[in-house]
């Protein structure tokens, strides 16, 4: 029997294993102590990511608190993802890429129109994915906060300008997140086709939860 390389290094008990199609949303409750592995199956797929406390979803991921706590804009192995209450929600336990983005935000129909032209207005976007997933548990647009973009490359230039450029991932690369509390993970497997974040071609990702 051929071993699955995507499971290498994870705890033995796999509690959830799912392929999230290109452009699709995903929601899952990860318990304290469990590890979520995100597998970039085909390379350069941006994975937009939100976190909420399962005990009280008014506590949620805070980009500002995370950046302030680590003194760095980029998320790397060892980074704690902080809540708006100043508590660690998850820790990046391992990452096969050097860094991930937490300032580039999520694409929306409105931002697509502004950046790429009115012909993109009807294109599905990450904000809609976040809303679709959150509505399953009673959250709305006001509950969508600044998100993480796993595998996305958003360099900051010397003048402070941001760019969205080719990703730094490759097929089969992973990031592991250890839950420091019971959390609700909400993902948009980014449907963007107008910039290089997905190599202009959204692809599936694999979400594995182990304990």
C-alpha cells in the first residue's frame, strides 16, 4: 500500500480529510490541540482564511494584533494567530513556504470592478465565499474581518506600496496550523482570475485535520 505523502508528519488520527474544489468556500470546527494541514495540491493557489472562537464568535482573528505581537507583516513558522482579545487562536506549526500574507485582504466583486474593470462585476469572489460559509452559522458581512492569505505573495515595497505577484508555492506544499483554542475555520479557496495570486487558474486544495 502506497503511503500518502500529504499525511507525513501529522498525528496518527485523521479526523477530517476533504478536497475543497477550486473557487469554493469551506467551514470546519477545529478543536484545541488538533492540527489543520492545508495542502496546495497544484501550486500557487491562494487560500483566504478566517478564524472565529467556537466559544464566542465575537472573538475572531485580528491581523492587527497578530502583526503587533510578532513585529512582522509576514506570517511564518512559529507565528501565533492572535484574536481581537489578544489571545492566540492557532499557531503556524510548520510551513513549506517561507511566509504567508495577512494584509492583502480578500477579493470582492466591488474590488474586482475597481481594479480590473466593470466586466468582472459578475465574477465570484472571496467575500462572497466567506459570506456563504458564515451564513451557515448566522454570521453576516459585518463578521468578515481582515483575513490571512495562505500561499499568497504580497511584497511590501520600500515606498510602502503593495503588490500581488506570482505565488511562492508549488504542488504539494503545505502549512500546518495547531489550534490553541476551539476555533471555527472559514476558508475561501480563492476564485480570483485577474491577478497572478492563483497563476490565473484557481485549483483545489486539501484540508486535513489530525489529532
